[in-house]
C-alpha cells in the first residue's frame, strides 16, 4: 500500500483526534525512521520524548522479547519477579523511598493527584472533600476529565464539562502568585519544570527553588511532572536537578520504557505513597512483568550508555547553532538539553508549514501552540547527526 492509501483508511475509520504530518512510518532504528515507500527521516521529536534511547534499541528489544516469551502479564492479583526489581532500581536511582507503577503519563498524574488529596486529609488534616491543588496556566498533563479540569487551553475543555472541582490555576513561573494562592486547604502544587506542550516554556532562574521553599513552609506537596522532561531529556536525570530541587512527588513515563511499552510511575516518600491501602487504587496492567522488565533495561541504557550527559553536550551545541540562525521568522530559541523550542513571529505564517517543509527535507518534528517548532531528537544523537539536521533546519527557516 502507498502513503495516501494508508491515510485514506485512517481518515475513514479512525477518530480524528490528531492532525499528524502526512508521513506513514513502518520502521525505525536509532535516530532514523523509514516510511512505507522507503524514504528515510531523522526523527527530531522522539515520540514526545518517549524514545530517548532511540528507536528499537537492541538491549531493550531483547529484554522485551525474553520477558514476553516467559510471562507478559499476571495482573496485580499475584506477584511477579520483575516489579520488585524495578521498584528497587528506580528508587535507588532517583533517591525516593517508594514508587507506584502505572501505564500512561496521564495515569501517573491522576495517581499523584489522588495521593496528594488523601495525604491532605490523613496527614495534613484538611477537612474531607475540601482539598485544593494548585496548577499553572499553560500546563499540559494529560487529557482525562480531571486533568483538563485544571487546563487553561480552551480546546481541551470545550464540550467535556462538567469539570472536577478542587483546582486553582496561577501564572507559570510566578512564585509570588503561588504563595498568594495557598490556603489552609491547599494540599499540593503541580508543575512542569519546563512546559513542553505549552511551547517549551522555561521558567525564570531560581523559580523552582523558590517554589520548593514556599511549599515546604506551607506544608504543601510539590509535585513535578517530569513525564516529558525527565529521564535525561534536559541533560540531567530530572529537569528539577538543574536547580538542585527535590520535589515531594515526581511523575514519570514516556522514556521509562524507551518507547516499547506504556510504563509510568509515581515517585514519592513513604509518607505520601504510604496513604494508599489495598483497593484504593490500581491497574490491571500497571506493574506487569513485561513492562517492568522493559523499564529496568530502559533505565540501564540511559545510565550505562551515557545518554543523559550526551543530551547536555549535544543540547548545548544544538541550542548555540539555532540561536545563531539569522532568520527573520525566529522570535526566540529556548529550552534545555535536547528539548528546544523555536518560537516564530506571528507573521511567519505558523509553525506547521515549517514542520511540513522539514519533512520534505527528511527531518520530522512537530509544531506546538501554532507558532513554536519543537526539536527533541533521541538522546543517542551525535554531533555529525546534528550538523546534518542543522543544514536543513537553517535552509527551511530562511525560506520566505
């Protein structure tokens, strides 16, 4: 089948909840992907940071094959021999006392919200059903009913009310606004260290340190959504590490499985995750042996193959080269590590046309918030690969 035939089938039978670029991919290896007609592309999006380790990483693939042949799923009705090892290795790597496994990033966020509310009632002493959680304008933490209840993006909310109560939104990057919004009923502040889907928005320097101090003084849990920014993407294990901040709760996903399988987790102290009792929360697939085995190897690859440090080094190079492009379309280049957004002037005609032009040049990326091109290649990328990409990026950004 040809590209247009696949597209026609998808348009006919699949709900149109996405607007992808019109390329139909069939295989990938490392930083490269190929479409059904044999054309090769450099993946500069990494499935929104889910394939930090590169496509079809051989070590992770082997772990998946071996575990799938032994035991893919038990449910949590029984124990398995992979989940305990993942829990230990993940907690030892990150410095947290406990983890709770789920599948998707949105599930991890929902889990963190439930934990924060129950912690608020059982530990902080907030009156039942009065807990408040503060979030930031421009956030993106998923699309469940509860998560869109604290979104400020009109499209995410339109037609989906009524919404879950108990959330307050404040401007992103404004620590004073956080302190002013806290009440005796506030149990948590949920924040992305860098807003990815929001346009790769980097908060002011020392913002996270101020937030950490405010939350500590007011006995409010600091929840960091590191689903996209964590696991090496910004050149540190977590983006919060750049300011030496340890949140009370961290949500992770995406690259936790290297793109092979949906795996997510919530990390926290025993004081927080200890509020859960059997039956309070769960998932048939969460913590399954196949996902756990894949995640264990995905973490080893990040650490043992130096991908976190490579993200820092190559990110500095990529950022520097992008900032030197003298294009009349560029308004700002921002980001950290290998998570970079190129914001265009309104009169540039939108970021979508540049993403489509780059596709024709053999490079795949995606627009966000209409005027921002997001660049986030796999962390295995080399300097030579970046030079190949930058030659095309510069050419496209200079077009009329």
